[in-house]
């Protein structure tokens, strides 16, 4: 995306609620046609950031612009040039698909002469041919999700904000949803999407990792996987897994340990000596363990490492 104009910019963007700082001096720029994934634990500040960028929350400090409009001074212009899909389902269940489309077309002031063409596009995009007159509450999650996306882009906005849009949706429907996202990006739409699915983060051009209101890292998936974690990462199968996790966290040389499926991922300060010692220590505690093997960090490993760093610094004091 180098060389393309920035459509979304934030500089020192901050939001406080009383004594609590939800977003803390966030800097972020997103280019035209770029898909940026917003990743972070619950309460990290993702939704608050998106709501500020949408002109729905006034920043406490800093500045941001979207599609050339200042979010503090021109929130109405910002809202006219974006599509927004919240993490809570935003359609009306007691209205039909067609009625929802007509309602949102009115909200976005879509010209009547263009409504039929645009609504037909949304129905085809969502795979809802033949279900135009079905009540939305009767639809499966994947159909609801694609219809909600269609309603958000009826007015053809240049910027799209998606706040955990695939939460609770089956994997196949999530994959089709991301196909739609990339189709829009190829047409020049700029997209910021928050998600807690690490596999979805792989679909993004860049990823912004946020924790406790602060931006911890920004980069492409491949760039983030190559980050220095401060040690060497090992994987091992062991049982019982919960006891192994607690035991590993107490051992010298272990910087962090996490459960990944049926295995442990353990970050060691000195892999050459600590790897064999880790295996031997677990075995002494009647925990069955494989010999640890060195692995390349995944995005989830990087995320766990970044989120756990403040806690490690606090515990070392």
C-alpha cells in the first residue's frame, strides 16, 4: 500500500471516561484500498477507537480524520462518508430483507432511482435471491451478516468500519464474508475491521495490535511473525495440560507459557540449555512430556507475547 494516499489517520487519539483511559495516544494511518485488522483482548479499546473514527464519540485528546474530514469538527460529514457495522446485529428482525434495505437506503439518502439496482446487488452479494421477503429473524447467521454488510454499503462509502462482524458466525460463512471484504478493497474501499479470530488477521494487509488502550504493534502478518519475542519459542505435548502449564510458568528460564490446542508453547530465555531442562523438570513432577521442539512464532504467539509483557514487567519488580 506504499504510495497510496491515507484515507484514515489518527494522531495521539485518546479517549477518557472519568479516570479511566480507554484509548491512549493512538497513532494509525490507513491507505486507500487497504484492509487493516484491529486485534486485541476484550476491553483493549478497539470498539472505542472505531466509534471515535466514526464520529460517534468525541476524542478527549489528539486528532483524527476520515475521508478528509476531521472527526471532532465534522462528525456528520464523516458519518456520511463511511459504512459502519457494529458487533451487535444491527438489522430489524421483524422486517423483511427488502424492508431493511429500504430503511437503510432512506437513512443513507440513497436516490430512489438507484435503490433497485443497489438493493439487487446486495441481495445477490448476500446470496439471498428468493428470500427478499423473508423476515430477517428467520435467517441463518451468515446470511444476516452479509445482509448487514450490504446495508452498510448501500450508499457506496469510501471507508468501512467493521466491529467484530463475524463473531459467532460459522467458519464457512466467515470465509465468504472475507471474500466480500477483499472484493470491496480491490475496488478502492478502505477497511478497518476488528476481530478476535487470529486466522482472520491473516487475511489483512496489515494488523494493528492494541492492548490496554495502547497500540502495541503494527505491521503485515509476515512482519509481525518475524518479531523478536525476547527468547526462543518451543512447543511440546504434555499431560495433564493444566498442571504442565502451571509447572512450566514456575521454572527458571521460562518467560511465558500458553496453551495452544493440545500443546504448550513456551518462550525460553536460553533455548539451548532451558529446553532439555524444561522436559526433565516436567517429568520430575509426574507430567508426561515430549522433548520440546523449536518453532516459528504464529500471530497468536506474537499477540500473547505483546499482551503479557506488561504483566511480566510488573511481576519482576
